[in-house]
C-alpha cells in the first residue's frame, strides 16, 4: 500500500507542476497579446472630471457605419461618470483629434454586439481582459460632430 501512495503522490506533484507551467504560459502569452492589442489601434479619450481637470483615458475603439464605439470595462470606471447625456467629448486617434457626441448604452443586445466587435478586432487580448475584468461592460456610441 505504501508504494501505491508514493506513486499517487508523485502523480499529484507532476499534475501541479504541469498546472503551474500552464498558468505561467497563459499569463505570458496573454500579456503579450494585451501588449500587441494595446499598440495596434487605441484612442485617447479626453474628458473633464468633476473639478474640470482634464482626464485622458486610453481605450480600444471599433467602427460601425458612421459611428465609433468605445466601452468601459466596468460600470464604475471614473471616465464613464464624466460622459453625461449629450456630452461632447474629444477623441484622439491616428494622430488627429475630433469631437463626438457620446451616448451611453445600457441595452444588452448592443453591449453584446460591441463586445463581439471588440473580440473580433482585439482577439486574445480582449479575452484576457474579459477573464480579468468580467463581462459587465458599458458601451458608449460616439457620433462625429460636424464643424
């Protein structure tokens, strides 16, 4: 019987080692994917906090028809509180800056559609974001303001 417990103990140790390596590889590749996505197509959102201080937030962005979509990873993000109904915001993208009318959406179907577009565009990096931050995102539609 003792021999049997030793063999099982060794097997458990090997499984834990394999699990540890698997987690380490996931973290490394997930981190690389996030870095790749972070440098591919990001925008800088310009808002003002409650004290009218400038706030700059780096976000992923997707295009749909003539609108852009950004999203808050969670409903409690500070920048999201600064986007009030009818708010005009500025977005810096591709070395240019434009003004947009921002509209927050609480519609589940829209959230799922925007999440799907983000997942298609940013791939593994978005899946890692979802594992870490969850799926309770808040999409924000940006419509260009013509000057």
